[in-house]
């Protein structure tokens, strides 16, 4: 991510530009964030229907398996899993080489690929469990379930890792356009995966491929939308405008929660399993189509235009957003910083990159996307009907949105570290408490309260504030290293979302802990995140980007 840091007397120069024009450009860019939230949360309402339609039927507490179906599912699952991991790793290998250099990065990449190859051979050659072993069959089906539900996150890893290259080579605007098209294709393909199955796989894996395409859009938008906003925003309100992207993500989640509820009420449970879930995914084509159309009317950012030597076009855009009197001086400042764009990523040592990666990993390891993706499943485990669980999910979305606003309004007043540490403590108490309500069998209003307090604690801290820190701690000259942290975030997200069904629905864990075990893990991770913030992350409130760079130079 690169920022227009005009500094000095130019810091307020954008005041002479068109505020309405800046607002409209920001609004269009935040559609990337809205679709980010919409696309990742749509699976919340469709999860139960997808499982029963594609994987296995449930009858109370009994699982009804069709041996041929489950065997086919798992066989193709293993092949797809291996292909996906190799593809993701090839994408990420470019980041290793950029980070460590061609020689060291190449050696480490070769070693890791060798290890992945050994694992893949073992994974593909393992025998399938005996069909009479119901528990083993269910665990196998749960693995497929996690893969299908979390499939979009595979694309997020790819898109997040590729976002730096796309934004630099093709431009910020074109990167957003690719993301918008990916959202649209995904919505159509996931609606009728059997009709658009050109992959030679089972229909469920055609669905997976289209979800991966949508995930690529999410991964691109997660980095390029805030980048676009930052590069056209006035310096004095940049933080607030960039924070609107996080607001748009949460708002997109809330919108799809309402859409899912409306669709679910159009038919009975069986209709929802066979047809209703399709319209949940198809609904995403509407905002995606609007996004595609609006992008034809927005300009490329001045910084990218200057990078490509298109100074006249850059000046034209700057005159609209900064005023004619200041456009020339701002363009001069931008061109003066372009020589820094290709600095080695370890110029400031490994500390800043490690902190950035751990911030991203902890943001996911505390379990937020288990709540956002599987809230309906959690509420059904509490005894709620499908309709009631979707309504309760909306309550979670409202709380998430409200406390995101709290964070936006207080992050520059109270500081980053206090909010993050308080949020971690709140999440730890809530998750451990939620685990005990399941373990003791006393689910109900208390469990709902813990869910809401957890969501509130995350929304006022690790949700938006983590992104603020990531935008601030990376020095301008190695801003591209942010893509490492973004990719790490999506990898952590995928791992958490993939493993939750295995932990939550495992027969032994369920019999022993009554669905409480996984929440205790997220509670422990919340405690560790508080310690990490306290010990290793600097406070950036009130510091200039240059003074933050000095912190890493001293280390």
C-alpha cells in the first residue's frame, strides 16, 4: 500500500479540492469492502443447506451417509486440496523470494515444496476409512464440509498475495475492476454450479471453484480498496476515510444477513436445502454488477499515474481532488518519493514484518470468522431453529457494526494499544465463558450475551484497529511487504474456518466437551494476543509515518 504523504504545508491542501468528488470516489472504492463482507458472510445462512445438499443428511443426532457419495467427495477433496495447496504455495513463493532474496528465498521455497510434496503423496495414498466406522466416516465428511464452507478463503489467500503485484503492474483501478468481475462470476457460478460445471468435477467442487474465484476478488479488494482510498484522500482525514472501508465490510456482512433471512422465509426447510441457498449466492451479483459499472467512471490514483510517467493525467486528477493551486506541488512531492518504492523488504530488519504478520494471524486466531461464518450453526447448537438463528445472526451483525463505529470514533483519542488490549481481554472472557455454557449444557440467553460481548470486543479493537496499525507500521519504502501480512491473515482465516467444523462436530470432542472445546482455544489465543500487543507492538497514536520508521531503525 502506498500513501500520498504531502506533509508540512501541504497537509491541508486538499481542502481546496472538491470534497464531494473525493467522497464519491471513496464511496465507490468502499464497494470493494462491502463486497468483501458480503461475499465472505453469505455462507453463514447457506452453510446448513450446503452440507445437507452436498455432503450428508442429518436426522436429529444421526448422520445418514451414502457411501458412494462420501467416498467420491473425499477422493476428489484430497486431489483438490493438494492442487490448491501447491497453487497457493507457488503464489506465496514470490513473496518469500522478495523478502529473503533470490538465493535464500529460493532455497527455503525449494525445501518447503519438497516437504509439501512428501505430505501430498502420503495424503493421497492414505486408505479411506471402513464404511462401518460411522465416527470415522463423519470425521471425513466434516473435513470435506470445512473445505467447502471455507473454500472462498483459498481464493482470498491467492488474491491477497497477488494484490501487491496487480496494484503495481495493472493499477489500483484495474485491480478493483478485476475484483468486481471476480465477485460477479462467483455469484453466478455458485448459484448454478452444476449448470456451469466446466471443470470435470463433482458439482460440489464446481461450487468450490466459483467460491475460490470470489475469494480472489475478496483478497484483491482487501488490499486495493483501502489503498485506493488512501491515495486519493486528504491527509488530514485519511485515517477516517480508510476506516470507512472496514465499516463497509461490516455493513456488507449485515446486508447479507438480512438478505439471507428474507430468502429463508420464502419457503420451507426443504426448499431452503434444494433451492434457497442458491439465491443467497446469486444476490451478490447485484452489488458486484453495480461495482463493475461505477468503476468505469472513476480515475486511476495520482500516485500510480505518476509511477507510470503519466504526469499530465496525474495532474488532472490532483486538480480535482486538491485544487488547481496545489496540484503541481503535490505532484512534485509524489514524484520525489517514487525512488523509494523498490527498497529491500528487510531494510528495517525482520521485526516490522514479524509484528505485521503476527497482528494479522492473531486477528484471525481469536476466532472472529467462526462467529461471522458459522453463527447460524452456533445458534442452532444452542437449540434455535434456522429462522431464529438467522435473526440472531442479524443481532450479531448490528452489534459488530455499532462497535466498529465506536472504534472509528475513539482510535485517535485513546490510542491503538489500549483498544487492542481491552478488546483482547473482552474476547478472552467471552470465548471462555461461551465454551463453559456449552460444556455445562446451559446454553440460552447467557450464551447469546457472550457471543454479543465477544463481537463487540472484537469490533472495537482487532477488527478496524488492526488494519490501522498495519497501514501505519510498514515504512513507506517497504509498503509492498504489507502483502505478506495480508496473505498471512487469509491463511490464518482459512485454517481457523477449515478446522472449526472438525473441532466443533468431532464425535469424541462433542461427547467430552459438548461443543465447548473450540471456544476455549479461541479464548486462549485472545489472551496471547493481549500479551503480544503489550510486549511487542509500539503505540503509533499521534506519530508521523517518519517517526514510526525511526522506531524500527532503532531496533
